[in-house]
C-alpha cells in the first residue's frame, strides 16, 4: 500500500488486507474497548500521582543539597536533575503521541470517549510506517526509553556508591523488549522476529496503543520515583537541621489496584542511625517492624469507600501512622499523621467464545483474569442464579445457570477483596432436529422407502457452536412419542411407542402398502447435563414430526 513499483495485483491484495483489518476491528466488542479506556485512565492517574510525589522528592533533594553544600550532596543533585529531565521528556512525548493518535483517528465525542478507539491502523501509521520498522517518531520514542534505561543504571550505581547498596539492582532492566526477550511472546510463533515497536503498536486498536503508551509512562515514572527516593536517602539525618518532628511515609505508589498490597515505609524526619532512641511505630493499632528507623507498612487493599470525584474507578483511602519515641531529655513523645492513598478498580478480563449469554443448565466454561493483580491474583467465585465450579487452572470457572434463570451475576473475589461482578444473560439450549434412519442411513423423505421392520429415531443438534464447545451438554435422545402407519387420512393398525432410538415396527411392515406413510411423532427428548442427570425438552407441533413416505 506504500506505492512505488507495486503491481496492480499487489495493490489490490494490500487494499483487501486493510479492509479485512477494518472489519476485524469493527467486530471487537465495545465492552473490551471500554476496558482499555479504564486501564489507560487508571494508569494515567498513577502517572499523575507519581509526578506529584517525585516533584516533592526532587524539591527536597535540591533544597537539602544547596543547604549542605557537601560534595556528595551536590553530586546526588546533579544525578537527580539528569534523571528528572529525561523522565519529563518521555512523559511529554507520550502525551503528545497519545494526543496525535486520538486526533488522527477522529477526536473524541461529547463524553470525551475517542471516536476512533477501534482504528487498527493509526498507531501503525504514526509509529511503524509502511516498512513496519519504525517511523522517525517511533524510533525516537524507542531511543528515549533506551536512554532512560541506561541512565537509570548509571545513576543507580552512583547512588549505590554513596549508600553502600547493591550496584546492579537494575542491570537487567529493559523497557523496549522484542519478541524473544519478552517471556510473554518468546514462545508465540506469531510474534517470532518482531521488534518492540511492532509488538506494541502493530495493527492494534488505537485505544490499546494508548494503554501501552500509558503503561510505559507509568514504568518510567515509577523508576524515577524509586531512584529519587534512593538519592534522597543519601543525605545523613545527623547533618539535617530541624525545628520540628513530623512522621512521614514513603509509599511505593500512592495508587494501587484493589486486592493488591499497599506498601510504604513510615519514618520520622528527625530519626538518625546514630540515635540511641529507637522509635516505636504503628499503623492504626498494628505495631510495625522498624528497620533503620523506618516502619514497614504493608496491608492488602480493598475497593471500598468514597470514590474520587469524576472517576468512579478510583477510591480515596487513608491510613493513620503513629510514632512514639523519646526526646533528648528521655521524655516519651507521640507523633501522629494521616496518609492518603488511592485504590484503582482492577479490570477483569473474561475470556469465552460467547460471553454475552450462557446456556441454561449447561457447563459454560469461562477464563477470568485480572492482570493488575499479577501473582497476587487468587480468585474465588460465587454466583446468583447459577451453580459455580472451579476450573483446573487459576481463573478458570464453570458456570451452570439454574433452570428458568434469566440472568447470572458472577462475583469475583481475590483474598478478602471483591474485584467485581460480571453479569450474563441466559439463553435456552437449542432444540434438536428429529432424523429417522433406516438401515444406517437417513430415510429418503422425497422418493420414499420400502416398508422397514425397524427404524432409528435420533435427536440431532445442528448448532455447531453448542455441539463443539459444550460436548457434555449436547447429547440428546428421543424419550417419548409414537410411530403410526397412515393410509390417506386414516391410521392403519395400532401405534408403536418411542422410548429410545431403536423402534421395532412389528407387523407394520406386512400391513403397509405403496403410497402409505410412516408418521413419526416425538413429543419429548432428554438431554444429558454437565452437572449430571437429564433435562426433559418438550417438542410441540412440527418440531417433533417426521413423515416418511413408502415408495410406490
């Protein structure tokens, strides 16, 4: 599609490829697209929070370095400046690229939702180009991430020299992994040979590209925050001049996904490794383990409480820190402070061939994942209107809707936290088609057959999806009905009952004449259920009626 010396046939193939991609994009569920919007917005909130936190940390580093005037303090300040500048450049570039993607795909609607969120080509056009090796902008973005990775390693090693810590904490850090370097794609033959830009932005919906960009933004900001916190820790408390004592907390992130662990260090600004007074610290009424003057705060979060205004997927929470220590005169003092944090609603991913509706009284298999929790994801399930059975793999669940249920509400929990409630409609099982077999073959209903001594009456499923994906629920058998020989408008002889597939016709074959008809009427079939037992399905009218003519 790039022009040049392409033949008309090659151009036509390229055009058909683009049309196919557009059709595939249109088939993607809008629900899934809105999940990407939620992910992008939640990550954006984390980035903004990290930015604010890092600004405060950087200001503290700058003020302290200038106050002390020590060589190591000034050197730490220079390291912080380099890292901060590059991180802000990447943040600005990601914001600019995101804005371009939204504008090029049609902008946003009245509610602020991108109108072109399903566009499969805009991210490829802007970041990959016709060669799919990267545009100037795409290569510049990748180079910025690589430069940041390199700088993090250099700065971390310099900080390690000042603090005596490990010098290789980020030696394996890589923000631009290609297919063979990423464990999620290394074994996927469809991703073999692909580089970072193609894996991230190649022919994917525009909203997915926005989420990936924001993910990289969050990774960069989190790394900057960790390094700045480490640099801040290079200043010795014994050199600090202070006129008041305040409890402080340094959280790994002020915004966490519900169900994950909130982690922070509670400390006091006047603490010193040289002090003979060891503080006692609490989170509410829970006593904390104190290491090097810092209390280790760790507790599992839940998605409860007041929502942030304008963002129902973000809850505002707080915890209360208390520090008890003795002053220079040996008098015990208590210091308290309340610290705010935010809990983001985790996004559940429901994987199934048909998530819109479940089949009544059938074992519907679903796979429910929550990427935000990572290794902490340990799901349990409960449902209204259905039985629930846990699958063999983590996140796998079998849902068996009750008879007559119109809908099912599936509650997903991890640990003591409710992650969300997924709702499904319930559809009835498909009715079978009645087929009459004679001597192993379907009866010829047009030309007719010779009078048989026996027939087989089978209830067969024509719904391919149901038969393929629910094999334990798609076995039907004719369980009630009758077979009657009919001549003209009048029955001849008595009827033979149907109770299973094999039906012996007795003397019906001797009484039959050319032009007669064998009337097969099935009134009930039984379906074997995933949960055990059988479900009776009534057939009425033509659903269970088959007329087999006898050849003249």
